[in-house]
C-alpha cells in the first residue's frame, strides 16, 4: 500500500499484521495497533515527545540487569501488573482473589524448610513474627503436599538479594503443607520499603508527585499440580503506606491480621513485642506453573560507595 496521508498509516499496518498466522497473536497485534495509533492521535503526540518516549523505553532496557528489572518495576508503577493479575484471577476479574504481584525479588532456588523452623539465617534485628498457614481447595478441603515459597524484606526494607550484609537465602524458605494442609514458620516482621528511583521509574514517580514506597508484606507462592499456582502478598495494615502503594498492589482481600503480642513467648523463642499471623489460602483448579525469576543474580558483595 502506498501511503498518502496519516490515516492510511494505520490501515497499512493493520493489513500487514492481519496476515499473522497465529490467531491469538493476530488478535493482540491488531488491537495493539488500533489502540496505539489511536492514543497518538488522541494526545496529538509531537515528534519531540515521541523521541522522549523512545528514550525512556531504551533506558528501561539499559537499566535492567541480572539483579534489577526496570521493566517489571515500570509495569507495576503504571498499575499494569496489578490490572493483569486481577483480570486473570477471581473468575476472570469478577470476584475477590488472593492473587497478587510476583515482584522482582523471588528466587527459584529457595531452600526446603521444615514446618516450624525460622527463615532468619543471619542476624536480623526486628520484632518476631509467627506465621501459621493453611491451604484449602475451593470446597474447603485441605490440600496436602502443596509447595509454598515464602520470602520477604528485612525490617530495614531490603531483600536478601539486594543486601550484601544478609546471608544467602535469609528470610526465604520453601515449605510443604501436611495432611491437614498446614505449615508454620518463624521470622521477623517485614518493613515497607522504597522502590528504586534512579532510572525511568523514578522520573515517572517524581513527575506524578508520588512517594516511592511499598507497604510491608509477606510473599507467598503456592504450587500444587492440579491447581492454578497462587502468587500472593499479605500486607500489614499498620503500614502508613497501606492505602498509597506505589505499585498499586494492595487489595482488601490481601490485608492480613497481624496481631501484636506484648508478652514474650519462650516456647516459640520470641521476645516481646512480637506478632502472629494466621493465613488461609484457597486454591482454584487450573494449571500449576512456576514463573521465571525476574532477576537472576544478587547485588555485588562489595558495599556501596558513599
């Protein structure tokens, strides 16, 4: 097609991508072109603005490394990750769901840990936390043999693969539910933390006059053949950023009941004050699939320069 005016550009591209053999890919590309071209016309994007947009996309790739994923961070900061999660869970977005964001810090080699053990593998000061988890199917029947990855930030707001001071696999573990669908573990109460803002995501956050904090949470990933893998986060309601998460991840179903205890518990080796959390997860039938880890390396062991 010889293009004679701006309207014909869209027609030419639609004609070209319409020849895509894969039906689902063709559907996605046709819709992408229509919406993308429509967006450009709607805002009347200038050449200078387009050049800036291309710079930002390139900068996200340049900023992404084996230990940091700027693209995942940007998707969360625009609410895209949360939207995709909610559209694909809870009866295709029609009902409440416990599904949530994977985040960038999950590791696919977390160590198998016996029920009742601690996730603290190096000195990590902070209030103790006792967590009891139960896994059920949609009918309330306990699910035995579910593998559950657990990971979270330190009370300083850093994950183990961000922090050279933490031991390998600190605040991480993989558990298997027993015949009653249960397991438990001890750890320290996580803190909220700032997302990195030294790249394109930081430009977006500053331009929109937002803070760059995520509220405190525990990560869970429940894997059991025959059930859809459940990726979840359970948020602490006492965090001051609970209603303004920079990644738009907090839903009502994910606010946990973290109970404070002001007396020590010698039998659980917990000094006062400490917290407890009883958390139930309900699995849907579907495909059991482990995701790819967003990052593959830990930060350098060398301390950062001042």
